[in-house]
C-alpha cells in the first residue's frame, strides 16, 4: 500500500519548483494503520502550502482514509534539497556560463526608453512558453522595472535560505527588483550595487532547466548592460527601436555595446511602425528606422543583421500589457510578435559560445 501511496503522491507537483513532491524530499513518514502521511514544506509560511495540501488530499482520496500532516523540512533536509536543485553545484554559481548549458540567452535592449522594449520582452516570453518552451525572464531594468505588472505578478519570491524561488506566471519564471520593494518605490542604486543585484538574480535564483532566458535590459549603455555582458558572455542581443531617428540613432549604440561585451546580434525589431486606421497605415513616427539600424549594425559587426519584425501600434496590445494578461491573439501587432516568436524559436541550441551562421527567415 505504501508504494501505491507514493505513486499517487508522485502526481502532486510543487507549483514553485515544478517537480513531483516525491522527488523533492517533501514526503515524510507514511503509515497504513492508521493511515497517515507527512508532507514537509520547504519553509514556514510556504505560499504554496494550501495548494499542495489540497492536491495531496485529492491524490489520496481513492487510497482510503489518510490523515495528512503538514510540517516543515529541517535545516539538513533543506540543504539536501538545495544541493539537488543546484545539481551539486556550489552556492553562488552562475549556471548559464557552463559550456554544457544549452539555454538560449537573449538580451532585449534599446537605445532609449519608451520604445516598447519591456512590452515586447513580456510578450516574447509568453509566446515562447505557449509554444512549449521552458522560459525564464529576468527584469534587469532596475530603475524602470515593469515586467511584474505586464505579466500580472503580485506575489513575492519564496526564499529557501539563500535560494530564491521566482514566481511563475503564464508558465514563465520571472524575477524583478520590483518584487523586493514596496509598490512603485524608486531604486537609487549605483554601479557596485547594480552589479551585485544582477549577479544575485543569476546565482541565487532557481531557474531550473530553461530553453530560453530573456533579459529585459534598461535603455541605453550603462552599468547594467556592461555587467550582464560580463556575466552572460554567450548571450544574443535583440535591438528594439521605433522608426524615428531619435530612437534609431541611439539604438545603434545599444547594439554596438553588446558587440563590445561579446554578444551576437540576433536582429532588430522596429516597434510602433505604423497605426492602421481604416486600412490605411499611418506612419506616425516616420519610417525606415529599423532597417537603418540593421544596416549600420551589419557594417559594425561584419555579419548580416536582419530587421526581424515591424510591429504596428495596437491598443489591444497596450491594454493586455497594462492588465497583466498578455496574449498574441490580437490583430496585426499580435501576429507580428507571433511571427517573431516563431523566428526566435528556431535559434539553435548547444552553441558553447561559438558563432554560428543564423537563418531566422
């Protein structure tokens, strides 16, 4: 009977770690007469406690009358769990720099703010997740964090000692400085603190086994972009601009700084390309900015840089982002982003830091 109980409990998945509780050391003592099952939560006040208890009781409904006791792991049991999650790697380890790591890391950057970079990043993460990929999103825009709101995240990360379990929204693991400060509180940090925060997001957060890690960069070419270039040297750079020269001229610098810190340019995205009014494309911000950036970055890098997408202005996309409910089932903007998701999904894995000729057409 004990074997059948364990088999039933193996169908209960920890909502934060996304693994069966039987594989996480969360199932304690099991007795049959009287029926008793002990479940060990990772920490006191675990936010997933009620969900786990409910699903445990549901799993045991057909097994007879079992009492469920909810308790908490000991310090030693937590250490064993952390070792398992880190695959035996030391604390403060950056998994994305390993040669064996196949996560495709993509920096989404822009030369200036207000071009829709964060909205695009959130929707790309959503779209890749919907295609079945395991996706993480790191909000590196420390001063202008907006990703939690765009994905409808209100809960705080769970901490298992020094290990941070990021909230999961739309099947995307997400971390942001906005989850650690009071609502709309400004962050007034300088260089060393910025670097330390970004480093912690990579080393202290349990990302799991990801297919893609999207990084929403702050606009411009400051400390954070340089730190991330050093910490994630295998990353790709996706440059976002609008058609107008005021945005495209500085977007070129965003791509250029990526080249200086070792990233490969994935391509350029022109956002707010036009507004469709009764079938007529009104080019409010001019035209040609995205193509101009791609051409200039081609000259700088010596490799062909493509204009991967032109995304029109769309009120439905804005509303979806403002309400934390991303969707690609929209009009032209949603279809354009979906097309970009399809191109990015073809990005090869197992690069090991080597340059490969990309065909994203």
